[in-house]
């Protein structure tokens, strides 16, 4: 069971804390932009309480795991975006803009056909 916020007993000022609500999990708080520094500040004074109760070390471990997963998902998304780049692209040979079919397609049709006619490996 993920620890959830059981009590928020302080004036929530600032853009990061405004959206924080009772019942939120740590990853939801992290996605608001809150870091371990923000969260651990209120833990010792019992102004921010989780159910089950968390220590500073547990909050820090959860944040590290959340950051690691976020970086992994961002890298995957970036890789997919780079892999499937379709649309207008500048030809590497003649510098004219053409409609690319993906990352593998760097030459316009004219230059590709012209290169095929002149290529002789022997």
C-alpha cells in the first residue's frame, strides 16, 4: 500500500503546495514539483503526516525511485520521438525541403535516384 497524506497542517502557500491535498501519494506530490526538501521540512513537526508514517529516509528513497523511473520513461519517449521523425526535412545533398518518411530518409527522391545511377562499387 502506498503511503498517503493523512494530514496537512500548515498554510499551503507557493505554487508547489497549493495543489497538495490529503490522500495524495508521494509520487503525486513529486509530480507537483515538490522535492524531498519541501516534504521533509514539515515531517518532524507533524504538520505533514503520512499514513503509514514515513521517515525522512523513506521519503528520500521514494524520491530517488520516482526520479529514476521518470528519467527512464523520458528516455524511452525521446527515443520513440527520434525514431519516428516523419515530415518535412532538408535534403542532405541539394538542400531542398522534402517530405521525409522517417529518420532513414535523408535524401529527396531526385537525389536518391541520381545517387543510384552514379554508384558503381567496381
